[in-house]
């Protein structure tokens, strides 16, 4: 979507106003999402907070570095 800065600002404030007006609907949607999607992976994965911390500090294994290199090449 190609919007000007002022259009993005209007969209952002409009979204916040809508969320404030329909707070119960937003809370219900969040509760539904959290009931369907688990907060943490249990089966052999790592939580997203740990993954972010690994990328931020550069504490990656050789396999993880290869995945990061492959992912960065496809987008760059």
C-alpha cells in the first residue's frame, strides 16, 4: 500500500480510536487468539524471545548462522 506519511498517521490514529471504541471486541479477539495459538513452543522449538536474543547477541550455532545467511540472501 503506497500511502503518504500523513495518511499513515491518520490510519494509525483511526485504528487506535477504533480499538478504544470497541475495546471489548478487541479483548475478545486477543483472548480467542491466545486460546488457539500457544504462547510458547513445547516440542523442541525455542520461544521467540530466546530467538530474538540469540540474533541480537550473535550467539548462533553454525547451523543457525547458515539459516540466517540463506534467509538474508533471499531478501537482499
